C-alpha cells in the first residue's frame, strides 16, 4: 500500500477524526482510510450514475446503435 502524509491539518479536523475513531473503535489511521474509501466509492457511484444518464440521453436521441462487427468481418472475409 502507498504511504500518504498530510501536513498542516486543522486542529478541529483532527479532533473530529479522533472522536470518530474513538466512537468507531478504530485508530485514527483506520478512520482516515475508511473516510477515503467512502469518498472514493461515492465519487465512483456518482460517475457511474452520470454515465448511465448520458447513455440514456444518447439512446433517446439516436436510438440503439447497430453492431457493425458482423458486416466488417464479412467484408474482410470476402476480400480473402
């Protein structure tokens, strides 16, 4: 795992992390890791939802696009 160092963290932020760690029976490091995982998962979910919306918009605008692979394959085979 990669090591990350944070400097100049506000004392109030550290107090909140320390309290959350105590309440969740984790170390501060574990609490910070859990917070980072939560943020990463939320951003990933947000991105996937955005992509799904954009896909639905494109589908509504252009309809289902055909798969041209079979036609291309037939054309290439005809050349040989």
